[in-house]
C-alpha cells in the first residue's frame, strides 16, 4: 500500500483544466487522483521510482575501487570538482 500525503495546492486555471481532463479521461473520482495519474505517467522523466540494485552495486564497486587505489585519503575540493566535471 502506498503512503499518501495531504496537500493544499494553488494551481493556475490551465493546470486545473488539465487535471479535469485527466480525471474525466481515466474515470477518476477527483483531481487528487488525476494528479497521481499524471505523476505516474510523466514522473519517471524526473524521478526514479526506486533505486535499482544494479546502481547500488555499481556505486559500492566504484567506492571500493577508489578506496583500494587511494585509501581513505581526504580529497580536496579541486579533486572533487575534477571528478564531478569529468575533466
């Protein structure tokens, strides 16, 4: 069962119309359900539903390789920037 939250939203007229159309198109009971449907349809473009095991394993392996190569030596801000930018 999914956890639900209560929100008090202010939306512009266009958003209200879009949610109304989604509500009617999918036979939903209210605009809250329409908002959930809209997020279900387009949310993956912005947020992963859950972290995949492969990604976790990849991050752990990357950390292990780094520790094996460099130990627990502190990293400078310059070194971190270089890694993040891929220089």
